[in-house]
C-alpha cells in the first residue's frame, strides 16, 4: 500500500501542463506520445516508466543479416513500454502481446496516435500461447510482469490478471523468453526485491543470467522497493556488466528529484 501511495505521489508531481491524469483518470501525456487509459485496469506507473527508460540493447551484438532491432513487450497493457522503446530505438520493430481485450483495444488507440504506429504490432494473446508458435527471435524482451503470488485477490478479475501471476507464472515468462530471445538478446523486468531474487534464481534453470541490475529507492534512507533486472544467455562470470546500480528517485529532504532520476527519464517526462 505504501508503494502505491508513493507512486501516485510521484506521478502527481508531474508538471500540470503535461500531467493530464492522476492514477485512475483518463490519460497521461509524455513528451512525444500520450497514453490514454480510461478503459485500462492498470494505469501508467513509475515502475514501467523506469523500466522503459533503463532497459538497454547493445546494437553491436546484432547480426549483419538482421540489422534492425526486434523488441517484444510482454503484458503490454496500454502500450507504454512499446511506445517508450519505439521512441528510444528508431530502427526497432516492436511486437506487443496483451491478454486483456480492453487493454489491447486501448493500446491500439495509443499506438495509432503515436509517431511510430508503423513499427509497433499489437497481438491480443496469452504469452504462453504466443511463445509456443512464434518463429521470431528478439533482441530485447521487456516486461513489467504481475508479481503477486498466492495473495488475497480483489473482486476485480481484470485487476487480478494484471497484478497476480496466475495468468503468467514467472516460470512461463522465463521459458517463453528463453525460447524467443536471440543469442545475444536481453530480458528486462521490474519486480519487488523478494520477487526479483526468486526470479533470478529460477532464471538459471532456463539458461538466463543476470547482466545488469538497478536497485530503486524512494529516498536514500528508505529500503530498496523495486529491482530492475536484465538477463541474458551469457553467464554472469563472462559478462562485462554485472554491476548493481542504485537509483534514488528523490533527494533526502524530498525537496526535488535526484539528478540521476531526471537524467534517466528526461526524454519522457514533460517536467524534465
């Protein structure tokens, strides 16, 4: 509950000229695109914005036969991560899979109104089914997956699908990602610390290993509340990057956002 209140607080501080919704309202305006979310169960949140701004693809690892990036957004929701990666990687072709039909329709609307509609393909499907028949291999698979496991559910079925991992167990996400990743591809996810550590432990069984991590705190005195993790098919011992980065969103006295947070998100948030 404290984390949800904190994320609402952060979003509410966005410049009123660009922040045209708070959690639960109609739309959220970024610098180059707008996310409409009046029909969506899960609204724009700090977790996805951080992940979309942080996840990285090494262009030098691409095959010469396959010069453009291929990106897959798993659990696309209203299309935020697909839109963010389209903005960051002008040469990327992006597929976005979403199981919920209402979120899928909203994502179609958001993508159609964006500058990158010709490069984003939306698929209304269960990821497990999609991974089973997809012939494509991706350089980046990005996901803000459901993270509640065996927890008390609400009466809202669609919210349960978005927040509880019954419909997309982490083993299924890992299995599908391991199949669909290119040899030098990266899986990027965001989870609470306990869930992230469990996810990392499970990943090894699917041949996926930590490449990079970002530990996120609200302020320096608070504990880490989210971990952003990149995994690849190269074991950690051989990776050049294995560093545990750290990001505080606000200064200790909460007088302003940190420069690190501003730098990470400045291409998206109007305030920065």
